C-alpha cells in the first residue's frame, strides 16, 4: 500500500497558450493579405477593414454589457471575426453592409449561442452568406473596383475560368494578386505566407488545409479541364486558399480528432468542387465551410478513438 500514488484528473500538463495569444497569431498571419489589399485597392479597403472590426468589437462589448456577462473583447476573437469578414468583401462595397454583417456575426451567430466556443458555424462566414443572400448584387459586383489609381477591373479570374477562359490572367498575376476579387483573396502569395506562419507556429495543423486543397484539385481535374495549368489556376483563384488556412481551421467549428480532420478536409473539397463546377456561382468556399461545420459533431462521433483498454464494436 505504501507504493500507491494519488493521480489527479486530467489535464496534467499546461502551457501558456490562451485564446488571446492564438487570436493574435491569426491576426499576424492575416497582416500580409490585409496590407496587400490596402496597397492593391486603396484607402477604401482600409476603411472597410477598420469599420468592420470596430463593428464586431462594439457588438460584442455592447451585448455582453447589456446581458451582464463578462466582457471578452480583449481576447481578440471579435477582431479576428471582423478581419475575416472584411477580407471577404468586394473593395467597393458600401461600408454599412460589412458593418451590418459584423453585428450579425457577433450577436446572432456567436453570442446567442453562448459566446466564444459555443457557435456551431464560423461567425464571419455565416455573416458573409447572410450578406450574399441579402445583398447579392452588391456582394458580387467587381466591375467598378479600382486597382491602383485609375485602372478598372472586369470579371474575377474564377468567373472567367467558369466560362473556360484561363488566359485572361496569368498564373503569375494570380500568385502576386494583380487581379480583381475580394479584399483578402487576390494575393495567393500573401495567403500562403500567412498559412505557413500559422503552421510553423503550430496554431493550425496542415491536415485540414492540405486535404481540402488536394481533394478539390482531384475533383476539379475530373470534372473540369484535364490540365495541370487549369488546376493551379483554380487553386490560386477565388477564396479557396483563404478558406483553407484561415476559416476551415477554426478551432470551434472543425473536428478535434485526427481522422476527423482528414474526413472534414475531404468533405470541404467535395462540396467546394460541387458548388464551383455545378452551382450557379463560380465561388463556393463559404457555403462549403459552413455546411461542413454542421457535420463536425457527426464526424467527431465516428472518428473519436476508443478509450485505452476499452473493447467493443
């Protein structure tokens, strides 16, 4: 009996990582895409980003104050939601629309379900889909977006690819970002830099983004043009890189199991492929992610490893 030891309940190991430090890393990872959007589209992009973030932070503060709940704005999660939502906006969108989206994201999707960690889908993407449904014309209007000081854009590369045209923009333009699109999706280079930062800092695992991109690439090859150039064009176009690194990997709305993350990535790739190849819109990342969010509890149920020493079917 003298050799018996008292073992406390888990967890047994702790580190200094908290919500604020994780959110700060995500913010830092989005800085390249944010900076490029301001350089590419001008001061209007900065105004959209700042006001959308302020809308999210103010909504969270006011709601928690009115509901007599602890104030959590300092954990920076509302800032991350605002940045993701803003970077999903067209550059010429009236600023009150993303601000309205910020209120929807924080109050309807996040706070009404209990706050951070309780939302069943990504708040920023849920808000974007709400805005796409409510203001479809403005949310899909890239025809008047200014690039630099005097140039005007046309259709996005993804819309051009939908018609079979992958020659209007070079892969180099797609990679650097000299193209029309939403604020955060245009520069693949900036998004890849941010994604690598998150992986190196171990904020996210590469399992979900790489499985997502690989699955979509196979789907696009089978149901699209059977050319490697076309696959690269599709990956570098639209919001798939932004979604893969910054939205699909959200801790709250993605699986915690290793097998589940692979299943989740495959589901994301398949849904994105279906929406892009067969849907009415050339883009499909936002809808693919929020629909996949709904399957996360089911995915975790069937991919949760059995407890050590437990037998059964």
